C-alpha cells in the first residue's frame, strides 16, 4: 500500500476523533481499511505458508501442505 494511502487513512481516523465523518469520508476510510487488511492478511498467509514445522522426530512438514481446520481429506 502506498504511503499516501496510509497517511490518508491515518488522517481520516484522526478527523473521526474530533468530528463525525461525512458519508464520503466514511466510504473512503472503509475502502482504505479493507485494502490495508487484505494486504496484511495476504502477507501473513504468504509467510505462514512458506514456513516449515520440524517435528520432534526430525521430520519436516511444510505448513502449505497441512490441512486447514474443517477441510476434508
């Protein structure tokens, strides 16, 4: 996410503490928050999937090969 977008998100948050945001400002803040969240969760998912777990017996399991909670097979 570009720095100017992060700055704008911070600015809108600061404004919301002093007065109520307009509908346009609320929509802009929501869009910026959603973009930020998707980038953070995507980055975290990428980091987790590239990790390897070493079991006590020395075997290694890539996190990307593990089943997700609730998955069948």
